[in-house]
C-alpha cells in the first residue's frame, strides 16, 4: 500500500512536468489532492492496512500531500509569472514613437469677420437681427420696389425654389420684414447667407452679406457717409481709402456703391481687383419712398439709409486671400491659418 503512495507521487510528478498553465495546474491539484482526489481515495483504504503499518502509511501520505502541494505551488507561481511577462511583452508600448498631433478647431474666417463687423455696428447702437434664407419673392423683390418683369431682377441671378419662393439673393428682404414689425426709429443690421448662380474667382453661389438699415426722423446722406466711413476705418485702419460712387438700386434713391482701395496690390491693380485698384464692397443709398409705402411708413415724416455689404469680400481683403472660393473649400491647411 505504501508503494501505491510512491506510484501516485511519481505519476503526479510526471504529469506536473508537462503542464504549463494555471488552469491545468489547478485541476491537477484537484485531481490528486482534492476531496475526491486520488490521494484521498487511497487514504480511505487505510482500514485494510495491517495495524502496525498504518502509522507509517499515514505519515507518508501526509508527507506526499505536502510535497505535491509544494511542487504545485511552485509550478503555479512560475506559470503566473510566465503569463504576466508574456502579457507585458505583448502589450509593450514604444514610448519613443511620435505622438499624434492634436488638431485644434478654429472659427472660420467668415465667422470671425461677421462677428467683428457685427461688433462694430453694435457699438454704434445697431441691433443684430436675422431673416430666412428661403424667402418669398415678395420680400426679396417686390416690396423692395422690384416688381415682376422689372429689368433689375436680372442683376441678381436667382435660384428659384418654386413659383413665388426663392433662395434670397441678398439680405435686403430683412429690411422689409423688420419694418413691417416695428415703427421708427429702426436701427438694425442683419448678417446671413445669400445665393446667386455665379461662380468665378470673386463669386461663389453662396456667399455672405450684412444688411444695414437706419430709419428715423431727419436721417440724411451725410449720416450714411459718416457711419460707413467710420465702419471701414474700424475694420481696416484709419488710413483706409474709400470712394463713394453713384449707382442705382431700385430700393434706394439716391444710391451709391462704396469701393475700397485694394489691400492686396495697394491700388496698383491685381487679379482680385480686376486690375482696377479698387474693390467694390458695398451697395447703399437712401431708402426709396416706394419701399416705405409697402411697410406703411410715411416718407414725409421719416427717412433712412440702407446698405448691404459682402462679408466674404471684406474677409478677403482683411486677411489677404486671393481667391474667394478658398473660403468655401474647407481645406484644413487653409483654415488653420486664421
Ligand atoms: N442688396 C444689394 C445687393 O445685394 C446691396 C444693397 C444695395 C443693399 C443698396 C442695400 C442698399 O441695403 O441700400 O446687391
């Protein structure tokens, strides 16, 4: 019987040599030393052993239990270490690799420009308001004194949504919408997107305008010139050169366009200014009495001026960008510069 114990130890030992993982070793322990294990089974037979040999048998079986238990413990420890260093090896981080660059978002140059322009007019007491981009023909044209079939409609290559509904071609319709809702004094600016089918180095089918309107008693053309001159000197500095050029808009009388000396070539002539040295940045004028009639203002009592300026054009000049289309291509390398 004592021999059985030695055989068991030898068998368990041999098996132990072949095992690698923690799971295998734990099940080996159960197989030999567990409550239903092989060593326990042998001990149950102690009754058939002659009395004088029982003490030896018991002693030896305890020894074998300890020996086996110790060996399994050692093997377990090794298995766990092995697993840990394998894991570490597999998950190794190469700290010498270059890190991934963090990309910071920025406000789009047009947004920066719009905010700057709005801030200047806010300081002058103008309120910022908005209007819809999908607009009724009535507000985009008719109430601005541009009746159907009027040749002035050709000035603005219109996208039609359906009969009577357009993508607004300018921000001027917001004038009418606001005057309908308020009595003078009115002092608003209205920034937003506008649409025309037009595309070249200085035109994109979608672009941005800011409309301005001031209506009160006794407003004159001198007020218009004063406000706009102040505005451009705020944006471009006190050295800025402007010129007011007589023009025509159906909704203003008299009308003037404002040109600014080209900042890119300093007036010598370049691609952006069409070799003229000047860039048209704004249309303006005294609100036509015909427009006041649509909103029930009395032209004998109040007068006003209005203007519409291209935000993108101003951004172009301010940041020295030579192609308007760059603003809308969303090339990160371009946008990151602002
Ligand atoms: N709406 C005109 C355009 O887009 C610009 C304009 C001209 C607006 C004169 C005005 C104005 O308010 O008085 O071409």
